[in-house]
């Protein structure tokens, strides 16, 4: 187990270097002047551009630029944006917000999704099963931004039950955006667990458990669920990673000051240092999430061994 | 503005349909005018450190403008410059200006504002190695070349710019604590009009001692004081009760809130959670949705910007004056402004904006009037029968009118005309700057300062900074030079108008229309007006 983890961690090194290199190259290779828009609707003076190019090492060959960036990064220096703000400060300010949003979404997705999946998986072709199938199909077919705007419009503007945007990102205020963010994945989780449960329901070990006279609650809750959750856990794990980086639309609609909006705006304003910094952290999070998911497999299914 | 342009295209339609059913949200509002109230207005994240000489983009300007008061300020009503910190600005030859500043003004830290505060600030901003954004605004002052030498091969190339030979501009001299003189390298009659921009703001001594601390907590001399900033969330200012200016703000606290998107800000505005927002998002403008959503909370006025079609004089056939005339006379401005913009744009009849002092109607004359017969005749005279191409970026909502213009040309002249979109403004501007345009192209101008001169010189004088199409007319240049040397404002205006008339038959660009800016306010604000520069006039704000 320990060796497996160590091996996985070592494998992360080339992945980390490769992705950061790609991001770095892509960010600065986006067509257009990286300082366009920095000076409003006029072109920046030459001396300003000279200074900025120097600050971001843009006059060096690309590999050297990246090397300098990587060296700083390994020392914990994420660099400074063109507005003189420390990238690491912005990451520290936005990550907890997005993490909170992602956790709310994950909770919604896991609790509602798995419950719906189990309930419908256990009842073949019943009313509840059809209801889950139809409602998940409905959710899957609506893009998140439609759900988001519709929720904001109906509950925020027309009924006035919620504030249309999030002012302070506390857990309570993030419940509505969390629901919106989770809506699509929730449907997938429900369908995944439904299929998995329905399949495993006829497995030998379930019949054995039934024959032993175990109570249904125990059969479903321990034997069936534990074995059926492997694909669901995989999905949830990668989804948490996706939530952290991909909540751009939801964050934009509800004005949540999180990572997604930060990356999005940084890309638009061509703030290379910021984009690379944030995405680097996202890559790390994603790598750790996949490792965590793989380790969870062994917990759920004793047949899986890592040494 | 780049930030608002990239919302998914479907969003506006969806929201427009849904919002149609919306009744305005309501919140409880206290009654009676409230001088101690706080308001929250829309902002975008400042993209530069908060130093007046180093910020020319809108997110930073919205913060710095209330914090600083310059020698002159522009009156919100008519954009005319009026003395603010200046007691008087005198000149006899339009080359040397003697500036007397008002006494007893203080910075927010209690230090006095003196002539030195201005001179030091200007020298710091102009100094090449400081690499400020506002440096070029000082280029007319004598000695600018010494503190800010030109980079011989451009900023993108390896060769470093030569080191400056001086640290201060020879054209600035302090006479006493409250007097200083400005000497320009060439006479420039409208110079006093240009210095209302916040790049010309004074800086306190603490700035020169500890710049990093200043950037974290800017200290100005304006009607508002800096309180705190949470990067990415908001910036808080509060009224400066020691402010010596004539106008006093009629509310206390000002919060500039950073929004992730214009759409989310608009939702807050509709729900009265946000007090003011200028330039509504596309989903609000589509089909005049804002009228349904905001009702009498819509704030609208004509602002200092226009839309034109520019010609690449380096690319045939666009150097053919008859073809340019034919194209201009083939565009039905009235119909396009009515149909596409529903009256929020006004057809232009010249290059100078109608809000400018000295504006004269009809300077472009028949060349800017839709006339199919004359247009066809001009086309025949030009001898051109090929295709006409119009280029524009489409991320700022330009596609609709660009297509309409092309259709208008096609239908009137009976030639092939094509609109070629380009996805990003940055990419588009890069090609414009590199003189790589393959057709005529969209151009717009936002006034730097409210002078008739600003609509002509930077755009059309030979070799001028924004003369991207490389237009050149010696007679026009000579008339501009004459106007620059004029000794009185009225004389200068007359001469600039003459220059505009000299240029008109050449049609170096086609004036299309001038623009209204549409903003919205919350129920709480009794009064909130826009100024001609598309921002909230803070002095007008009254909270109910």
C-alpha cells in the first residue's frame, strides 16, 4: 500500500511538469497582445510594455521562461499579477470559497443521487423508478447555465425567496448555487447507482446473504451498496476535481468569488501568471483526488489489492 | 470591457424570455433624503496598481477618480473643464502656462497639496523606467524626451530603450508653494482642457517614500477617502469631510463591488441589491429588456464615444477617394440606428462629437448623407467594380450592425460586399496596429478629454498615435498646427472646425453614429446621473 502510494506520487511529478509546461506555453501563446486592455481603450505606452515584458521574462526563450517560472514555483513563489497582487494570495482567497461550493455540491449530489439510485434500482419498473428515470433525463438535458438563470430568476427575482447573488460565501448562502452546480451530476450519480444496484441485486453474494436470513437493511446497506458504489465513487471523485475548476458558469451567475471566475477573468485579461498558478493548483488537486479515489476502491472492495 | 463580452451566446435569449415576466423586485427603503447613507456600485477588478499615473483602464479609474481631484475637472452636465484645484491657468502664447493652485487643500493624510505635489507626480509618471501607463500623456511637455527616450526598435524587440538623460522634465518649474509653470515643446491651445484626466492628479509625499504601502492604501485629495480593499470582492471608500471642492457628495460610504459577470450584477440591480451600474449587459439590452426590468430606474444619456468605419490607406482600392465617398453615401444611417439600435444611437454628421464645445452640425455634409444616386455616380467615377470588405471584431455586439451596413452598401451600389468577423478585440487591434487589414474596418473613439481637438489630431494627423489607417493630408496637418498655436479657445475652435472641413471631402473614415450609454439605478437612489464619460456622476447621487 505504502509503496503503491509512493509510486503514484512519483508518477505525479512528470504529469505535473508536463501539464504546467503546457499551460504556461498555451497561456502566453494565446494570440493577441498580452497587455491589450490593461490600459483601457488605448494602446499601452512602450515603456510600460518593456517593463511588463521584463517582469514576466517574456524576452527570454520559452523554455528558459518556463524554467524560471518552475524554479520560483518550487520555492512556493507563484508570482505577481500585472496589478501587483500576489497570485498566492488570490489562490488562498478563492480556493476556500470554491471548495465550500464544491463540497455543498458534492453532498447534494451524493445524498440525493445515491438515494434516488438505490430506491429506483431496487424497484424494477415501478412508479418511483420511472419517476427517477424521467426526472434525471430532464436534468441531464438542461445545461447548467439554464438551471442557474432559471433558479435565480424564479426564486431570486420573482418570488424573492433568496438573494439573486451570493454576497458572502458562507455554507448557507452556497446551498442554492451548490444545488445548481450539482444538478447535472446528481442525475448521473442516480443513474449510475441505479444501474449498478440493479445489476448487483442478482449477484451470488446477495442471494447468499438472503439465504443466510440477513435483514434487508443490512443486505442493501452493507453488501449491495458497498459493491455497487465503486463506479459511483470514481465519478464523485473526479467530479469534485471538476467542481473546483469548472464552476465558472455557476460562479458567474451567482457572483461567487471563487476559482472558476478567477481563472476565467485571468484568461480574458491574459494574466498569465494567475492562470498558470491557479491551474497548477487545480492539476495538483485533481491528481490527489484520483489517487484518493483509487485508494477508496481497496476500502470498498477487499479483492482489490495494491501491492 | 473585454470581460463582459464572452458570456455564452445563448444566455441573453434565455434570460430575456424569462425576465419578460418579471415584476420589479422591491425592498424596503427608508424615506427622506439620507446624507449618511452608503451606496454600492458596479466595478470590475482593477487591473493595475492603484496609482493615478499608472491606471488608464476603467476598473481602476472608477476607484481613483473619487479619490483624487486634479487641476481641472470635467463638469458632468456638458463635459466642460472647470477649475478644481487650480485657482487659475494663464498663458499668453499657448506654450507656457502659469498654474496657480488653491491654498489650504489637504491630502487625506493631512499633508498639504502644493505645487510640488503636482510637479513630482507628473515627473514620476513621465519617467521612462517607471514604465507607467500614463506616461505618454506628458509627451507635450518640454523635456519629455529626456526622461522618456523612445525605444529604437519597439517594446517587443530585444534592444533596451536608452537610459534617460534627466530625471525631471525641464518644462516643469516650481515658482512657489502654490504656483508652477508648464512649458510645452510646441504651442498647444487646448492643453488646459487635457489635464482633467486623473493621470494628472497630484501625489502626496508618502507615495515617493513608500510606493508599495501607497498602492495598498491610496491617499488622494479628492471627495472620497480610501477605507479598505478586498481583492476580487470590493473596495470601500468613505466621504472626505475635509474636502475643499465646491461640490460635496450627498451620501457617505461608497462601495465598489467587483462582479464575476455583468449578468450577475444586472440581476442584483433588478433586485435592488446593487445601487448603480453603467453599461448594462447584452441580455438586458436585447429587445430593450431593461425597460421592462427597470422601468423608471433606467438612466440614459449621450456619452462621448462614436462609431466609424476606418480605411486602410495602404491598401487599394480604399485609397480611392471616390470609392470612399460612394461607400459612405450608400450607408443608410437613419434606418440602421432605428432598426438595429432602436434609437439608442444617433446618426453622425461629422467627426467631432455633438457634445463638444464648438461642435458644428453637418461638417461632413452630403458625404455622410444617404443618397443612392450620388453614391452610384461616385462609384462609377471611382472605376472600382470588385468586392468591398468590412472587418470587425464581433465580441462587442458589432455583428448585427456590421451586417446591416454591408447589406446597405450591397443593395445601394449593386457590388459585392462582405462582412468578415474576427472573434477577439485583442487580435483585431493587433492587426490594425500592424497595418495588416484586408479591408475597411470598424473603429470607435472614446474621448480622452473633452476637446474638439481630440476628435481630429490623434486620429487623422499624419503619423498621429491612433492614425492606424495612415491617412495623410498636408493641408489638414497645417491647419491643425495653426489651431494648436491659437491664443484663445474660440480662435482654436474656429481653426479646428476649418481643419475638419478640409478633411471632410477625403473621408479618412466614415462617421456612422454617436452613442447613448444606458445605465440603471436602484430604488434607493432618488437621483443618479451619468457623466459624459460613461461613469456615474457621484456628486449627483441622492439617496432616498
